């Protein structure tokens, strides 16, 4: 079984824009439109997860006593 390369946020966003454009044209058959919509919803979920992950990385950076950024361990909120 071939291993699939994980696509970047930008690649997913580009594909999502293509899907929106195709759906807005309204030329696709119903079955094709449903398949595009399903692919689009998966991409939205993947992009959301990527943004959440990036946000966690940014939150870990805090200013130290001298004003320089300091990476601190991320503690999950309860």
C-alpha cells in the first residue's frame, strides 16, 4: 500500500478554493457535486485542525523577564 503524503495547509486551502469554484458554477452532476462537497468538508476539518495545532505552538511562546520570547511547556487547561 502506497503511503500518502500529508498535504500542507496551503495545498488544502487551494484545493478547497477549487472545489468552491466548481460548486459555484453549478455545472457538475448531483453525484459529482455531493462528492466535491464531501471532499470540501473533509478539507475544512483538516485545515481547522492544522490551525488549532499552529495556535498551540504560538501559545507556548511567552515573553521572558528580559522581554525575549521564551518557549514554555504547554499545560492543558482542565
